[in-house]
C-alpha cells in the first residue's frame, strides 16, 4: 500500500490532516458537491487526469487541496460575457428610452454605416456564442466567479461606451465615406471567417488527438488556416484584424481604444502559447511568430 498524507486547506474550514491507505492498483477519486478543488504537489498543479500511483513520489506523499471558492463553467462564462454586449448594443441602436434625449427615442440614424456597424457587432457576438456552445473544447472546467464578474464588467461597459457614440444622433460618418466603410467591411468579414476557421481547426485537432494527445496545430486545406505558417495563434490575429477594421469603418475612438487593449491582452496570451509550443515540441516551426507574421 502507498501511504498518502493529505492536507485540506479551505477558506471555510480549519486545516485538516488525513491519512489514507491507497492500494497500488487503485485510483483515488475525490469529489465534493458544490466545490471545485485544485490539487498541488510540491507547488505544481496536477492535471485532472493524473493518477496518484504514477506521480514521482516515494512511499509517502503530501498533497494539498486548495478551496478555489465559487466556480462557473466555461460555457456559462462565455454566454455571460457575450450575451451582454449583444443586447446592450441593440438598446443603443434602437435608441431605447433614457439613453439619448426624449425626442430621439426609437429613432434611427440616416447613415448606412450605423446599420452596418450594428450588423457587424451583432454577427460578431452571435458567432462567439455559437463557438462557445458548439465549437470550443475547454481544457479547464471552470473559472472563479469573481473573474467572470470582472470580465463581464469589461465587455459590457466597453460595448455600452462604443455603442453610445456610434448610435448617437450627432454621430458623423467616416471621413472617406463609402470607400472607407466598404473596404473596412470587407476586411472585417474576412477576419471573422478566418477567426471561425481557426477555431474549427483547433477543435478538430483536439477531437482527433483526444485530451492526452499533444500536437501543435498545422494549416489545413482551408486557406484561412494558412496563417498557421506564420503565427502560433492566428485566431488572435484575425480577432485583432476584425476589431481594427471595425474601428476604421466606424471611425470611433472608443472602438480604437477597445481594439488596442484587446491587442495587448491577446499578445500576452499568444506569447505564452508560443512559448509553450516552442518548449514542448522540438520540431516546432521557427518561422512562426506569436501573433503578427514576421514581427511579433
């Protein structure tokens, strides 16, 4: 038998030490209704599929269980983050009461770019919702409740801010008129298609290899995935491109600021993913950059 010493640390209970006798052939499965635990061994987080008898420990091991507090599933996280901007923007587009002046309630803008912007924004978040429900495969099951509150405030507040200006009765169209709008719209559509294609390709990669199979993504027959030749995270590249084109199409400062902040955050994520790929796979293509081909 393998002697396991377990310390349970919880925000709601005192420290408790347990001694468990675990048969070598068995597996220890610990479930606690309503609570999600993260398991640590020597300060390193263990994966959900790790088996205690396969860990590099002797006949005695100390494992710490940390109470992570209230958690929310990733699908619910994305639903909360994306449903808010979807409906908030529409409130401003239809100029619901108490947003603008009384005489502007339920009026519409005379500029076609305002309608196009609403269509683009709505389609973008509908696409995200579809991906969250049917496409994405999440490596971690939950997110802390406090984090989802922070994320929702970020997405919802920015959506209200940019919608307020784009749908404002005093909004003026872009400086270069229809040419600027049409070119930006074309780039936006291409980036949205590219972003969706990358997410489908990543989903297929995980589905083919299974949760324990580690492979880095490659370009497929879909031309939108050929960006994998140059960057590790083309989904972020397309996402930034979509918001940058939306900024040009609307010529709105809040949209540009949102795009800039999103670019900073996605660059951090892309660099982390790129570093993981480079460290884990010796044959990883050296030509690839994290997010911007040949530059960054």
